[in-house]
């Protein structure tokens, strides 16, 4: 019986051009093949095949997003082929398809080569990603082990690889669970403590302190000294000096190291030990996968009118302020700020799909201030059909949160729909936030984007042109740690055009 099953399996594999289950996984990457990739990557690491391990782990990221993007590309191609007036498929569309469907190791390394030399890409993969995609009901998620790959980009990319073990200390085993509990308690705090101001603020302060402890545990007890892999590269002059020092130390001690060990060693010389949170005040953007990063960069870099190439014009913006007309204090705080911007916008009424689309496609900046992500006015499936030009600010609770959808593998959120729409950059909140803190952040960032100096001595006194760095510095405006930690940037690093800079 086993032989018959094996024969049938081999027949099926041969018909689709695969010789083994592993080959099949490479031909058809999906959330269900992640465990196969992780196990084979572990075997590669045992024999120091760093590039092979990196490639296989890269195929575990955002497979559903890749499929959605490929569907859009195929639809675009089909429309053009049926349109007599259109020419044959342009090279850019064909190249984008290749970028997203790359399943060969050399193709994966070429993605790093296409990216700018001054970029550092950090790929973080959970050792239990496949299991986490289909969690058992009632089971609490444990803190997983990690595979961290730090990649320098450009014509000669390098990959530094390190495995981070599952933490064994009792207080660290449940980092993932603790974050989920904090987010849930933060979400219902307004309802549970309505009218009880003293208890409300006491509870909020407790949640704030718990989140600080979680972040500290992530850096000190989980990542430990490997936090150094998360930071960007050094200045070329400093990098050269570091290489010389490393060479002298190895020579003096009569030691030899592999190239991966040397890069790891040099990364620890670069760690700012005085800071627990090594990414504080640094320009950081998130992307679901290397392929999506290379895809978006290739698309925007090849388009001369893209804001990645031209920069963000702060005079070209559109805003939606309190569309449900139930946030009077937010309107009062931000009304003058938006009026001074000179942008067109909508206040206290719902935008139409056409207004939403027009803002995304024709403006450089789109700012939404209201409940959630605005998907109640522009659902994700409609966003995916737009070619988005603007940087999108979603100042609403959980606006860029990724969440599981029942038993569907891989979490999803509106932010991924914006990436499918070619959106260059999305800024939003990972969980529930307070309105006053968020409004202050919104006001300071809008002023900074328009080149207005902040208060003397503040991080935004001379706002940077790098938008991701601006977001990092603007976190100091928030009074609550929960708000600071919630703000994040998805997409490409873009810069702001500013007459004062």
C-alpha cells in the first residue's frame, strides 16, 4: 500500500515538474509550505550554507500577499492583451512578475543586488512560523526562536546570519502572549472604567509599564547581544576602521573566523550598549518580505514621476478629519493645523470612494484621522485596484494591525492592501491608542512635514527630510509609551522636499 502511494505521489510530482516534496514547495510557495522551508534551512545552517538558508526562509514570508499581487499583475496583463490600442506587455510588468515569483536562490540574491547600496535589510523569521499560521484553539503562543539575517544591499551583497534560541526564563517565555493581553486590555479599558477616572489612569499607567517591560525583555532577555543585527550600517570610514581593528585582533590572538563570524563580530563592535532599544531614533521601515520590498522599489525607481524619485511635495496633500463626526476634541485640536496646510480635505462627513481614490492617486500625502484604518469608507479590496501615489497616514486605532482571519493562514490587514496598490509608504498604529496623544503626534508630524520647526531643544526642532527618521523622532512627542510603541512605518524610505533644507 505504501509503495502504491509513493508511486502515485511521484507521478503527480513529475507531471508538475517536481522531483520531491521540497521541490514542490519551491514551485508553489504558500503558508502551508513554511515548515518544509524552515526544516531544510536548518539543515543548510548545519553545514554553513548561509545563502541557501536565507533563500529558503525568505520563501516563508508573505506568500498570500505575493499571490494577491501576482493576481493584480495578471489582470493588468490580460486587460492590455485584449485592448487593441495597447502595445505588447512592457518590460517593467514582466520584470515585476519575475521579482514576485522568484524561487531560485540566485534570483533571491539578485533582489538584494537591485536595492540601493546604503540600505540594510533585516529578515526576521520565526522558527515556529508554520505552526503559528495554524494555531490550536485555546493554546497560548509561546516566545519562539528566531532566524535573523542581516543583509547589506547593492552589487556585492553580504548576508550575516544568526539563530536566536527560544528564551528559557519563565518571565520571557510568554512575550507574545503578554503583548496580546496588553493590547486586549488596552482595547477595552474605556468601557471597563467608564466614569472612574482615577482607576482608568491607574490602569493605563500599569499597561504602559508592562509594555516597557516587554520591550526591555525583547532586547535584553530574548535577542540579547544579537540586538546588534537590527541596526543599519556604519559610515564607510568607520566600517574600514572596524575591519582593520578586527583584522589586528584576529592576527594578535592567532585566530581564524568564517566570513559570517567576522561580520557577526563586527556587528557587536557597532552596538550602542547605552541604549536598550537599539532602534530608537533610527530610520526603520517594515516590509512583509524581501520580494515585496524589491518589487515596490523596482516599480517606483523605474517611474520618474514617483515620489520615491521626486520626493514628497508637502504642498500636495489631502485630509479626512473625523468622518463619523463623533470626535469633537480631535477636530478642535487639528482643525487649524489642517487649515494652515492649505490642503483640500473633508471634515465631519464621510468621503466617497471617488474622493478617496483621487487623493491616493493624485496627491503626495493622504492623511486619515478617524476610527480604525478608514476601510469602512474605502475597503481593502477597492484599495487594491488603485495605483497609489501618495504616502498614507492612517491615524486611527489598529490602522496597520495584521490579524488572523479565522483559520486562513497568514494574518492580513488593510496595510497589505495598500502595498498591493503600489503605495510607497504607509504610517499607522499597531493597536489601540488614546486620542489626545495621537492628536499631538499628528499635529507635530504635520508641522514637521511642512518644514515648520518644532520647539527649541525638541527632536523636531530641525525636522529631518527622511520620513522614517521623522517618525522615529516624533515618537518623543507622545506622553504614553503605548502610543510611542504603536507607531510604525510600512514601505519604502522616502524623503520630503523642503525649501528650508
